C-alpha cells in the first residue's frame, strides 16, 4: 500500500496525465489532479473512484 505516497498530476484530465493519475489511484497513493479544464479533472477523479469500487 502506498499510503505514504503523494503525487500531483498535471494535465490529469486527459491523455497521458489521466492514465498516470488512474494508475496512481489504483496503487492507493494520495493524488491531486490538476488540469486546465476543471470538468476534465473531475471526470478523472470520478473514473478513479469507479475503478477502485469495481476492483479494476
């Protein structure tokens, strides 16, 4: 478990940034997603919670 791991992902709303954010979320790291589009960033947050709840 990476409970002591903290990451800030810039450009986390799409593309490579989103992929990195989702991978970090799977590892239980605490992440902050930053994107120029607030809506895109929020979508990444939603996706990460859905993946965790399904156990993907």
